[in-house]
């Protein structure tokens, strides 16, 4: 019950009645105080009790004691109320002063930061003081009057305006203080051109060109050298102060949005500096091989720089600004980088689902290995739950690339066997398919660890080793070459073609890259194959010619004397056949100089020796005018064979 001046005291007629009513109404002084509501009623109650103590003489001593105690407590409460009112007035005055200061610091049109970093710091400090005063005002009393509530409402509105301004300044400072990113100063390989433009790798399988360039790439892992300043370090303290203040004022969402928006734009600019253009999955699948090859090589280069340099530096920047804001640094980093990372990962996915052409295998292995190598870095960057989507997508793209690699590798043998174009190599030279396959295998040895791992884990099946597949691929190539040799009408050229190609295969197998996958026995058999084809060539070309230099059938019938007519005809036929071989086989080509020389020596030994012996035996039966060439002439002529330049005698 609340006592008021209008209450009628006449009902207190006796001390016993008063005591009974005091006991019934108040219970004790504490419960009565707790029921009083409003400062004005409290003051009025205190005044009424004091008057009753002075005027009402009929009160008992006990009643007077109770009322005196109650009056004392009410007086104490009145003092507290007066102190609170004085505190509210003081806070209100301080709020006005700081509000005026904040408004003075806000330019009409431009940003505060344009006036200088000092003004930003002063503005943040003023808003922080304003926010602290609001908290002090809120803590003065749980039961606020109309005056306090109105003051709080106006202060909150002003604080909201100041926070909006801080949000704009925060974003503006992030944008204005971006440090230029120069990818040229960061290198993961001997040269950017080596990574991006290895011309020997551009040709498709159908074009069958593949040079002898060994694929080499190195990767730096020194993280201390990879972190760069993405923002001018001088403004980091001010950015951190703004973030701390906005979070303390429950404006964390606005701070998130400002940071994420600014850094998303910066990450897009980074990809632009790395010359990476966003391409749809459909366009990637339809892309011509040369363009796709260049874009894949660019992707490999971009991924390493983007993750190990840019995202690592972005993570540090986020920690510098939001390190004191709980999980905010993880959320902001993840949201800022998600779009750019998914753009790069979508490209990897598109490549993995495209056609499994042989020419894609090497670059897909590059993609697989670089992404696999980056997974630990990505895990460190995206540890928190908010980042799990990106990490999961990385692992899924890696799985798809691995599946595509093995599918393409296992299909390569079929591609070799089905390559049945009618195109022949002029002059019996090494066929482009042979070069392609052997250099392809040699390059695959650089990925042997990855290929063996993927073969062991392909669809959960146990697949044979890389050695077996390499040997099977070479066997398929040899079968293809056997079939392809039939395209030549000249049997001598067929054997020369096979000799050249089998020799090329044997020489590649002897190299340090492939030798361990085939073994000495396998290589010896390949040596025997090209040597056998050389022997077949000599027989097909020279056996019939050398038969003209034999003594069979040159004697007169029924006599031991040599028929000069037959002898002359034999020489004419020999010269004619030799000149025909010279004319055609000077246009043929044996690209390996040692093999070419060995073949010439073998032919020369047989031909020159047979010719000089034949002429020597029948010198008495032949005049000089029938001897067109001597042994030295033939030996010199044979040196012109297999040079790829047609000549005539």
C-alpha cells in the first residue's frame, strides 16, 4: 500500500488498532518499501510519516518506533534518488558534449579518413566514450523514468548513426589502403613461361607431336617469404579499433558486411592480376585443346600463388583486424574468400568431367598434384566449421581429378591401338605417334608416385603396377607400328621404318627415366627387334643387287670361259639397280646419326667388297669402258644414303 497526503488518518483511533493495521498492511518495513512505486509517491510517503509523528499524539511508542524506522529508510532512498538524478544530469551533459564533438569530426561530404588518420582515431575514441556513457546510463537503475528512457532512445539513435558512419569509414579505409599485388615477384618455378608455355605439351593426341622437353617444376614452401601486406600496415590499428568498437556495440553484422564486401572485391582483383578469367563449366568442356591446355597451366600456377601467397596473407590480415572478436576472423575470412576459391575449384571440376583425351593426362596430373599438395595449406586456412564447405569441395574436386587421371591413363592403351590413320612418315622416319608415346611415358615417370597411389586406390580395386601398364603401352605401340608399316608399298622402306621406330623406342627405354620400369631383358629384346629390322632392310634392298655380282650363270654353256656378254649385262644391271637405290634411298632418312653410320658401314662392307671382288676376278674380261665406278666411288655414294635429300647419279 502507498501512503499519500490524501489518505484519511482518522481511522487510527487507538494504538492497538494502529499496530494491527501496521502489521496487516506492512508486515515489516522491508516488504512495504518493496511495494512503493515511483519516486513522487516515495517522497510523499516520507513526508506523511514525518507529519504523523509530529501531529498524532495517540500513537503508541511501538507504532512511533516502526514509523520512525520506516521514515529513516525512506529518507535514505530519497537521497539515492537525488544522487541518481544528479548522475543522469551529468551523463546527459557529457553525452551532449561528446555528441557535439562527434558531429564536428564528421565532414559534410568527404570521409573522415581523408582528413587524416588522427581524425579517425579521435572519432573512434569519441564514439567509444559515447557508447560507454550509454552503458553507464543503463546501469543507474532498473526502474527508469520517462526522462531516462527518452534520453536512452535519443542516444541509441545517435549511436546507430555513428556506427553507420564507422561502417562506411571501415570499408573506405580497407579499399583506399590496398597494397598493389605483383605476382611477378613471386615464383614457384624456374620461370613463369616454363610453367605456362611448354609448347611440346600443347599438341593433341591426334596431332601426334610431343617433343623431348622434360617436364620440370619446383615449388617453394618457405611460408615466411610468402606472406605479403595486402593492406597498408599503418592503418591496421585503426581498423582493429573500429572492429572492436562495432563488435562491443553489437554492430558485428555491419562490420562483417563491410569487411567481406571490400575483401571480396580485392580477391577478385587478385585473380585479375593473375590473368585468371572466370569461365563457365559448359564453355570449359567445349574449349579447344590448345586454349584449354593454356588455361590449365595457368590454373596450376594461379592456385599455388592464390593459396600460398594471397590467402595466407588474407588470413593474417583477418586475424590482425578481428583477432579479439572471437570467431569473427574465421567467418570473415571464409566468406570473403569463398567466391574466388569456388571459382577456381569449379574449373578443376569442369576439367575432370570433360572428355578423357590422352593429351589431358599430364596437365590433369599437374592439377591433381598441386591440389593434393595444397590440401594441408587449405586445411590450415579453413579449419573452422564455417569453412568446411570449401575444404569439402577441395577434397571432392581432388577425388574427381584422381578418377579422371586413372580413367584417362587406362584408356591410353586403347587410344594407341585405335590410332589407325593412313598418314605415313615420309622417308621412313620415326612416326610422330612413336615420339608421342615414348616421351609421354618418360614424362609420366615424374608422376609415378601419384599414378601408383591412384592405381592402388582406383574404385577400391587392386590394379596392376605402373611397370605392367608401361610395358603394355609399348607393346601396343609396336603392334600399331607393325600395322602402319604396311602402308608403305616398298618392302625395304617398311623395314627401314620399323628399324627407325624400334631403335627410337629402344633408346628411350635405355634412358634413366624408363629403364627401371622395363628391365634389361625387356630392353635387350627391343634392341634385337630394331637390329632384326635392319637386317631385313639390307636383305630386301641389297640381296637382289648383290646377286648380280655372283659368278653363277656367267660362264658359257659347256665351257669354263666367262661370257663377256653376260658379264657386261650383269654390270649394267648392277649399275642401274645401284643408281635406282641411290636415287630413292638418298631421300629416305635415318634420324639417329650413329644408327645411320652403322647402317652405311654394314652396307658398304657388303656392297663394295662384293663389287671390287667381282671386278677384280673378271678384270681381264672387261675393258675399262665397261667399268663405270671403282670401289671408292661406291663407298662415297653410299655415304649419301639416308640423309633425306634425294639425289641422282
